[in-house]
């Protein structure tokens, strides 16, 4: 009898601990407004994401691009669905153990089946199976309450994620109009020159400075968004971000025009966003020499010069200045591009993509790195030390207006 009692206590406590772990994961993923990794949610998401990427790689080798895109587009939605299913299943299993222990059900399949029926009935609030004693009733009511709380969290969780996704993709779609498909730095600058909007590039820098700030917040609070793919074919949020950062870097280093502070702020916001996401995903920061071939840079300047854009006369000095800017964000850019299978361009060559898998064993190290509490963590603000200070006389800088005349072509 003593052994039986001890076994029930151990199994019941294990079930209760399991339920608490699920609740902690749900709170970390949904309720907390800051970036706090949840190991259980991350395992559930990666259990879906890893097989899909491996299958998609096979389609890539066979040249089945449409099938590849369809598979990769399932990463985000199925990953979130896997999280919700895992939360519900583990709560049901945990309460099955608790009910089995409290109700003194037999050590047999029938006892486990009865406890599972009571747990499922309580979690779904159907109430078709009632416990056999007062303690069981209390546990059943508790499970029903937790089930309703999880449902309420899901009701708020999904719209929040899809709202952030829609905001991100609105800017990506607008950039496709300005910079072509897939978007590139030279495409953005060329089309701005052709439409006589070169002196209004601040509109782009302003809008994308805000976009990068939102990106850093939303994609660390809801990291599943990193793997949500764009609706438009041959576009990606990483490719679009690279196009804007490279365009800002070119505008500051390689064009004969007055250097504006807004492009510097956009570059600083982009680096900060990439560093936040990189720290959360366990990507080690680095500032190695850039991998982009100089020939791509030269072709880009030749293309711009061919339509009359005033490019730098001293190409060597321009390349050195551009390389200095790009090396601050290029390593993280190539890792993120490899993680999400981003659309490659001349400025984002696929052969230079790096591979990385988010950590599962110690995801909390990433959270401490974001806050600078971990020795050796990236100092996220350091790269922004050179960003210009906006003086009072710059308050009249142009503000992005949704009604400004944007052409309807793709500019490809």
C-alpha cells in the first residue's frame, strides 16, 4: 500500500509540474511583452520547421521552385499550430496523471483511460465525464479554467501575430514597387532617379527606419514571424531589408550628393534590428571582412552612372567606405538569409548564405544577451555611436505620406 501511495504522489506531482511548465511557456510566448525565449514553444516549432526545410531542400535540388515555396510557406503557420497542439496535449496529459492519482484509479489501462476521458472532458469544457470524488471535481474545474485561459490566449495571440506580419509585408510590397522584384539597392536608386524622386529618398529612409524598429520588437517578441514568408513570389523581408540597407550605404558612400542624416539613422536602425534578432536566435555577432564581391559593387555603380546618377569618381575610396558600412550588418544578413531561405539577388548571393539553427538547450542565454547581461554579448548600442544627432532645424524633414504618388509598376 505504501508503494502504491508513493507512486501516485510522484505521478500526480509530475503531472502538475508538466501543467505548470506548459503555462509558463504560454505566458512567455503570448503574455510577456518582451523577448523571453520559451524552450517548449521553440522545440514544438523546430519539430515542424526542420523537416519542412529538409524536404524543401530536395525540391530545390530538383528545380521544383513552386513546390519549394509552398513547403517553406507552411513553416510559420504549422509551427504555431504545433505550439498550440503541444500546449493542449501536455495540459491534458498532465491532468490525466493528476486525476489518476487523486481518484485512486487502478494501475491498469482502464484506469488510465478513465483519467484521460475525465481530463479531455474537462479541458474542452464538455463535462461529459465526471470525476468520482470532490478532489477530482476541484481538479476538473481547474483544468476547465486553464483550458478557457489557453483559448483566450490563442484568440489574442494569432491576430497579434498576423497583424505584425501584415505590417511587415505592407512595406515589403511597397518596396517591390520602388525597387523591383526581387528588390535591390541599385533598383531602388535607379527607379528613384528615373522618377525624379532622388531628392526625396528621405521618404524611404524615414519609413524604413520605423520599419526596422518595429521589426526588432515584433520578431523577438514573436520569433515565429521570422519564418513567415512573403505573399509575393521572389520577395522576402530579408531581401527587402538588404536592399534598403545597401541603398542607404551606397547613398552615403558612393554617390556625389549631399549626405543626409536619415540614411545614417536607417542604417543604425537596421543594424540594431538584426542584432536583436540575431541575439535572440543565438547568432554570434561578428564584423569580418565583407564577402560581397567588388564586381557587384562596380556593376551597380556602372548601372547608375549609365542613367546619369552622379557616382563617386574615386571608386577605390567609395568601395572602402561602402565596405566599412556593409561589414557591420552583412554577417547577420547572410545568416538570416540562410535561415529563412531568402530570395537571392546579385547583392545577396545564395552561395554566401550561412546556415544556423536556433539553440534549444539554452535559449535563455539569448534573452540575457539582448539585455547585455551576458559576458561577451553584443553591445547593441555601440554601432549607433556614429549616428548623427537630429538638430532642431531638422524637425521639418519630410514625413512619409501614404498618399504620395507611387508608381504602380514593379520597376523590375
